[in-house]
C-alpha cells in the first residue's frame, strides 16, 4: 500500500516538474514615443469648415484624446496595428459613444513629407487628414487643469485656506475624496482621486459636482472651482464671486458652454424630473 502511494506521489511530482509555465503575453503595441504629448490644430474658417477648426490632441502610449470645438471629448484606443516605426503609427485607433464605435485615426506620422518640421499628421481614412503642431505654451500649461464631473465623498484634515479674491476669509482646504470622475476637457484624472477642496464646513451629504481641478508641481490636486447642478436644467455654472479665477477656457462643446461669460457644464443625467418648476 505504501509503495503504491509512493509511486503515485512520484508521478504527480514528475508531472508537476515537467509542466512548463504558460507563455507570457506579448507586449501590447504602443504609439511611438516621439509622437506623445500635446498637439493643437488652429485653422481659420474656409469653405469646408465655415467655423474654422480648433482642436487639442493628446497622444499617449496606448490612446489619443481629442478636445474639439462643438463636440464632446473623444478618447480612442488602439484596435489594429499594421506598421510601426519610430515616427509612424499605421493601423486603427477607435473610440466609442452612444452611437457605437467610430474611427478616430488610421495613421499618425511625425514630420510627414512636404510638411514643416514638427508637424504631426493625423489621418482619419476617408474623413481626410489634419496637420497638428506642438501645443503653444498657453495650451501646454492648460494641461495641468481638468474640467470634470465627480461625486463628492468624505472631507477631513482641514487646513486654513487663503482669503478669497473678494476678501472672504475663514474657509478651510479639506482633503476631499471624489469618485466616478468623468473628465470633459483638459488633463486626465483617475476615476477616484483625492484633492484639496475649499469649504467653510464639510458637506453633510454627497453631491455630484462640476469641478476644475489643478495638478500642482508636486503632483497633488486642488479644486480651483466647484459648482452644483441645477436639477431643472442639468446645468452647473462657475459663477461664485469668491472662487479662485482660472486662466483657462476649455473648448465650447456639447457638454461645455459659456453663458453670459460664465463657464457652464451640462449633464442630462443631472436633470431631476421631480424638481420644482419656477
């Protein structure tokens, strides 16, 4: 009995030793590093584009992000790679919206033939091609800001806040938790993040807020502007007189608009059908 058990143990041991580890997954293809960064397109009105073109393109290793006037933010990820060089991505980068999947780029090329040095060519297949240049100092600096919608969480660790632009003092900068973040324009944010938030006292409930968040030089985040949504209209506007001014104006798009000079955010999910009417 013991001999048979020993043979069985040896067989199991031998099988375990002979089993090879599963092969490692090959690295996912990435957009060449020379193409990464902030790019912009500024085109005066013409016959094809009566309103001109104004776009900011962010190129990451595995995705591209486009903020363009008149449409909401588009985020595209790599679906197909046909050819890669140090200055070329040839394949397909696609995004998804309520209507389904759409192609954002079939090719990205740095310094294409016939274009000025420092040009990034973005091809959209049948939709045409566009030449981007590196972001201006103002556009690049604006990438430290994010316009987002997020739900507030806890607030703790209060620290005295500087007096506001109107001389209002006595507020605190709380370490605040936010979740479910959705970025509409500017730099990316994680779905959940902590940021310093100016309040007089902590919130008594959790609220969905429109935020302008700044990433400081040390990497920490601070909420520069905050606004609650009007339940009747689904609109939040940054018009509180004592909030910090922000030298940044995101592109006007479906969810971002300007009303009487104030930056406003529209989110149809914040419309409350039971909200009292005027």
